[in-house]
C-alpha cells in the first residue's frame, strides 16, 4: 500500500466526480465518469454488472481513477491500481455517496433503488499502487 499524504486524503474526501479508466477487450483505454467514496486508503465505487467498465474490470483488473477540480486553480489526483469486488452492503455504500452527491432527500430516494440490487450491481474498490498528486501546495 502506498503512503497517502494528508492533502491527498482531504482532496479525495471532497464531493467530486471521478473518471475511471479501464482496458477493453482490444487493449484500448475506456473512460467513464463515476461516483466514488474514499475510505481507508481505497476508492469505493459501484456499477451495473452489465456495464462495459465492469466487463473490462473482469477481464483486466488494472484501472486508473482521476479525480480533478475543474476550476482554477486546477488540481487533480490520479490513482492507479487493481480493482477488486468487495463484500459490503451495496445499499449502504450507495447511500453514503448519494447523500453526498444529491443531499438528504434526493440521496435517500436514489439509494432506495439499490436496496435489492446486489445481484445486478457490483460494489468494488481501487486500492492505489501509485498516486500522482497534482495539488497546489
């Protein structure tokens, strides 16, 4: 596990949308925006099991997650590592993220749709093996 400095920890705890990059069956990079939750040195995410990103991860678990601030001063953190499916409550993970991204009322309503979706939706995490830190100091 790589050492993560405090500035990176604080940046990743903000409510920002990440962009995950996976490798498709032809070896080409594929990117997609994704919600994430930073916890204990890993980025937790979820996706439909039929999504291209999940199919790519199943073939090749190497991925990259770029989290950036898109207003001056521009800042970003890029996490590279392996993705692994996690055994945790999908509903609770989605709820944590939905409350952050949508607020209390809309977030709770959004998360309700995931209460019985564990068979259709994968919860996973990216544990960084490398971190590129482009934050102003």
